[in-house]
C-alpha cells in the first residue's frame, strides 16, 4: 500500500515538473513580442498561440500564465507612456534651446527668433577637390566665380537618399568656412524636428557642441552618462532604449574640439554604458562599433575635416553660404522697413567687395548693423565701400553700444 502511495506522489510531481519545464522552454522559444516604436510606445503585441502541451497543465497554471502575460503587457504600455513623456520633454527643451539665436558673438550680437531671420543656405553635396591653405576670406571670390556642376541639397534632406546609386546614409560630414552658417543649419534642423515639422522618422535628435564637450575632455563617461550631462531631460532614458530607437547625434564644430580622435588605434566600445574618454566614444560612434544604427552628423571647417577618414563618411556636404537671391532675402527678412532693406540691398550691389563678402551670412549681419546705423542716424558722409571702412564703422557701433550698456548698469546701481 505504501509503495502505491509513493508511486502516485512520484507521478504527481512528474506532472507538475513537466508543466513548469514546458512553460520555461516555451518562454525561451516564443518570448512575448513587445516592439517599442520610435515615439516610445508599444507598436505591436503578438500573443503567442498555446503550444500542444498546454492541455497537460492544470487550469490554475494556465490562469497564472495568462495573468503574468497581462501584467507584462501593462508594464510595457506604462513604460512606453513614460518614454513618450521623456521624448516630448526633450523636444520642448530642444525647441527652447534652438528657437532663440544670437547673430555674431554673444557679446556683440543680439538675440532674435531663428525662424524670423533664417534664410535657406546654398548647400552642395560633395566638396572641393583640394583644401585651400589661404586665408578663408581669400577663397570667397573664387568660390563665387566657380562654374561647376554642383548638386544642391537642402539641410533637412542631408540623410535622405537622393539617387538610386546611393546607399544608406549614416555618417554625414558638413564642411564650411567660418561664419557660413553651419551652426545655424544644425539649429534649424533641430528646431524643425522638435516642432514636428521635419524628419519625424528620427526618434531623438541629440546636438552636442564640440566646444562644450571640451569642458569634460579630461573626464571619463559612457555614452549614456554623456547624454544625461548635456541633455538632462533624458535622465530616465535607459541603455536598452538607445539600442532600439533611431538616434541622430550632431557634433557641431569639430574644428573647435580639443580631444584627440585616434581612428587607427583605439579602445573598441560597443556598450552604451561602458566608460571611456569623449574622443574614444566619438570614434566608436562614427565607425559603427557603438550604436551601429545611429545617424551621425559632423560639422567642421575644411582645415579640420581631415580628422575623419573618408572611409567612415557616407556623404560629404559643403555649406557655400548665400546665393545672390538669398542675400537679398536675408536683408528683407531682417528688416521690417521695406524701404530700408531696399536701400541696403542697392548699396551692397553697388560695391563689388561688399557684394562678394555677403556670400557669408555673418558678414551680412555685420553689413546690416553698420548700414542700419548709418542710414537711420542721418549721418553725413559716404557709406562704406571697402571692407576696412565697414569694419571701422562696425567697431564704432559696438563701442557705442558697450558704453551705453555700462551707463545703464551704473544708473541701475545708483
């Protein structure tokens, strides 16, 4: 009798054991499929059909498994909602950061809305065959006279495949002389994404200024912690989120970087939580060892662009500045007084050197500051015709503005 009882207990244990084993095996072979979409919400939930062995499990075990599946789904939906909130918070932060800009330097310039003054730049695919070693200003006249078959490309389309011959574009290097509008292009791209206007297939746009990265060049960071430092709204982003989203990293101003890029010999990193130097992280991102699906956009002056091996770049673009029609559009957008903008445009056209230099947006800003001051102050004398005259008047305008600010500060203290 006792032997019979023992045999029945063995069979009962065997049945329970087999049910647990089948559940474990099934979870390995057919995991629940939760796909997190670009906006952080679950896109698909495929409930796996029960396998044939389910009939041998007790009803209680089936009910428990169903409850666990429902709980997992609810957790995934909840997590997706939290991530969506994080992304929306990042968009708001990025919009605030990019919508107000300063022309020129922060000391000399004045803040204004980017969309109010932004004028489409002339950007071409490819670059000049050789890098000029002369002063950048000396290149402008030759650039304006070049009659080559350029392929224009809009800033918002730099990651888009434009022909059947092109493959997937992951790394883009954008060249351009100082003041030609590289940073404004980055800000416009980021602002349009944050406002939901362009490139909404990208999950996160992550601008990182090389000038700001210099501040931590002696520190050790992981890619995840680096994002937490420069984009505090992303504190809740997890390592696994970075691997499933479509990310765009923008490294603006490579020519200003103070960290070394050793593409030939460096530490290989493939984990977003692995700690290293900023330079090593950047190299691994560009080479695709780290987040191989992430898009990379690098801007630089031509003389510093050599740091990126051509084999690592899928597309090279060059910011050429303003065409003649874009020059006029800039001044019309900048001044609400139509008569004033017409007078300024007319004067620039009459001066060969000023007209050539206005190819560069920052020079348009200097010209606008000087001519507006002279035309609205009823100053006597000839308007500046040469670069020397223009720079002299610009310096005088800045000195007057600085003196006025100091007087206002002194009056407020008193």
